[in-house]
C-alpha cells in the first residue's frame, strides 16, 4: 500500500529569492538549485540537499505537488526527481494526471462552487472597487476559480485585509495573505478534497502533508500527519493541531527539513 505525500510548493518546498531567509554568514549559505525560470529570469529555488531528498521521496512514495498556482504557473516549475503522476493545482480546482487536467474532477468542483458560495464575478468586482490603487499592483483571476491581488506589502493596510476576510466569510469565501499576494478563494475549493481523491485512486494507506499558509490548513488536517515551517500564516498565528509538527526552521532551510521529515516517515511506514 503506497504512502501519499501532498506538499505545498511556494514557501514550503520552493522559495523565491526574497523568501530564502539566508541569515547565516555568506560562506556558510547552502548551495541552491534553481527550479523555476519565468520570463528568462530565475524565480524559485531549493537547496541542493533538498533536491536530493525530493528525488529520494519521489522514488519512495506517491509525491503530489499541491499548490494554489494555476496550471500554467505550476507547469513552469522543474522539480528534481521522478515526474509526479498526479499534481493538485488551483487550490484543488484541478487534478493533473500526467500533466493534464482531469475534466471530470474539474466539473465536480465547479458544480460544488456554484451551489455553495457567491460567484467569482461578485468577489472580483468587490476587489476592483475596494482595493486601494496606491498599494495594488495587479488584479488577477486564476483558472476562473478564484481571484488574487498582487500588492506592495509595505504600503498595504492590514486592517483592510481583515475587513475583506469578514466580507468574504459572509459569502462563503476565505482570504489568505501570502507574501505580496492576497487570495480570495471559495471555501469549498480545497486542497484536501483533491488529496482525498488521489488517495482513493492510488489506494494510499498513509497520507502525509506539508504547508505554510491558511490555504494549507485543511490539507494538513486531512492528512494522517502534517508539517509546517517556522514562517508563514500558520506560524504567525501559532496554528497547530494534534497530528501537525511545527518546525522551527524558516526560509529555504525549512524546505530541506520538511523533506527530511517526510522521507524519514515514509521509510519508517
């Protein structure tokens, strides 16, 4: 019976230059591997040690990259190790099978959203009207499922984010602030539902998960065991649960530690 490992990517396994948190002396900084290039520029990294750990993990378990990224954004990542047979994109809106979205799963998700929460157009219109152009840089819609803003974090009014969260809650949506992005996501659009479906298809006897943000909380709770790094929304709020291990490491070294913990658990299963 296989072990399924569903892990968030950004700020969990892979890191932008701004998120690396290389606080050690330069001469002791870990060697980095670039795993994503965008518009001819390096964008995301992991340590070389983490790359080997991920390769070993891919050989030992069903590794499922699990991300809020759109399919297009996910597919430009070049992770080390065996190509994953499954991936979860758009916060659970798409299950990719060998890189292609499963149409039946996507149809189930869109029907569930139509039944249970306010339409995307209403949320998008509110964001366009309420967000201050002083700190908003981009308005985006992801795979026609949810919306997000790219903001200047140092200019952002944190109280506005709290007010948005209350407004969204009343309409069946949730809000997550991750780095320079503010996400508005329908509550029924979850990584955990997609993980459960892949576990069913693969016959996984054990599910493990990792993530750093509010949008990963349901994934962590749905898994048999979960890990979170010492940074991100979950760490900032002190979020934990009985089967969740809160790690002290921050930045790219947290990604390395998470992979070490996942691989150790898989091998001990």
